[in-house]
């Protein structure tokens, strides 16, 4: 696994753009079904890695939020759960079941963000957070 490092500018530019938005003619029900198929699979994986809790008392916060983007995002409140194993499982899920989608794992404190696509993982972090991922971060300047 290789994680491509993003500068702060690259990170915010990517974060501010919808990922592969649905065609305006796509029926809402069809897009919602696409979203929930992926959401349910992500929820199952995440439940094996920690507790879902909206009040920062667990490990992550994953709740449905459909927007005009094929980006499914959620908050990580316990950074220690973000491991190579978790990222590879999420990437395999996207590659096998939803290759037009991207997952976003964001820090509860806004100090890191990880985009997981079917073929690439990108990350921005402050102060060398997530040291458990250091060996996987590309050294491209």
C-alpha cells in the first residue's frame, strides 16, 4: 500500500469538490440506493474496528448524509483505529463494489483527512499524526 501525501492546498481543493457527481437526470431513488449499498458495507467494516458514536466517546462517527457526490465521508474520533488493514479493507470494498465512489475519513479535530479510492489513497495530516502509517506515505515532495 502507498499513501500519496497531499499538501494542505491540495487537500482543501480536493475536499471542496464533489467526487464524480451523479448525472442530473439520474433518478434520486437510484442514487440513494447506490449510496446506501456502499454505506451499509462501510458500516459493517467499521463496526469491526471500533464503536460508532456521535459524541466522541467511540472511535468514529458514521451516519448517512447523501449529497450530490459519490463521496461518502465520516469522522474518525480515535486515530489509532486507522491502520493499514482498515485502509486496505476499505479500498478493496470501493474497488470491488463501488469503483466510482471515494471514501473520506476525516479527523474529529480537522488535523487529518484520508481519501480512499479504488486505486489510490491520499492523505493530509498535521504534525506527523497517524505515525502508524508513516512507512506507507509516499515521500514525493
